C-alpha cells in the first residue's frame, strides 16, 4: 500500500540550520519575508473547514523558514482550468493553474520507482500540522518506526497535508510538507508528493476541498 516514507533524521534545529546550505542550490528561490498566509494555531482562528484538523497546538508556523521557497509564476504548461492542481512526476513540479494562462510552480519530490501513482483525484481533506501514524504495511517493513508522531517540524508530513481522494475514497496519497528539505526535486518518497514547508503552507491557503488534482 503506497504511503509516505518515515524519517526522523532532522529535528527542528537541524532543519532550520539547512537554510544557509540550501541557499547555494540555484533551484531555491529566496524571497523577502512575507506575511504568514496561514491562520494562527489558536482554535478560534482556524479556517471554516470541518475537515481541517491539527494534532498538537505545540506546532506553529513560526518554526517555518519562509525564505526557503521554490514558488514562482510561470506560463501555464498544463492547459487546465484555473484552480486545478497538476503534478508532473516527470518534471517534479506541481502547478496551480491561474487565470490568464499563468500558473504557480512549486518544486516537489515524487515517488521512487515502484511507488508512483498517476490519475485524477480531488482534495478530500486538509490537515494543519498533521500527526502521522504509520500504516501496518509500513510497520511490517520497518520495525523501528514509532506507532505515532505528533505534528511538528520533525514529522515527515511537515506543516500541512492535502489528502487525495478518488471517487470519494482516500487514495492514501498526499501532497504534504517534509522534514527532509534536501529531498525536494528527487524521486524518493513512497508515492506521496513532498513540498517545502513554506510552499505547502502557501498552497494550502490557495486551495479548497474538492479542488481537482491531475497526476501525470
């Protein structure tokens, strides 16, 4: 069963320390600090979406390095209607189609050989600093995995998760953040689409439940 690979190698301090090293990689686009596009962790400020949840109030967006982003505006190569998400596993890019023939482009990590999936889906659930529970199949492959990890910088799902559904059923594939920023641009996951935490927070604020997702 396709699921996201566990890694707890990078704790919060170690993750943040990667920013200088990442600056040397030309594919990162560093921008001046922008206002946090996401609501506070305070329950009263959560978006009005019944399927949004978070697992721990200890995880905050203040821990995210918003300078580390790959987002840029490009001519839309997908020809999909505005509001559509298109995942190009070949290019290792995610596109959010905009009006006037433009799109927001984000760098992503994709599934390694044997763990990829292609097709059409929709966002069936949105998760805010999600917790992660390895499924039985993953625990069977790796007995060192914990039974559960609360939301936070060390969580492999990162700051946000978008759950992909097909015909109203969970595909078990997600678009989510990561605690391994150096994996972005590679084919390393167990099928899920990884994004930089700053990027997935930005995308999370732009899409809703029911958003069409094309994986090709």
